[in-house]
């Protein structure tokens, strides 16, 4: 006996993050961006002693 799979024709109306999640995302992205910028500047200027 074959088994049928039903696929819903309509999707949930909203998959966007809530406004409360936006603040956390911005702070994490800003923190990571500043860290990457500092790392890039250190590599460009050849700072090797700062990593130890």
C-alpha cells in the first residue's frame, strides 16, 4: 500500500527575527568586526609580539 506525503500549500506568515533579537545580532556583529579589524591591522604592521 503506497504512502502519500502531504505538503502544506501555505507557509508560516513570518520568519523574520523579532526586534529583540536584532540588538543581540548587532552587538555580536560589531564585536566580531572590531576584532577582525584589529587583527588585520596587526598583521599589516607585522606585530608578532602582540599575539603571545
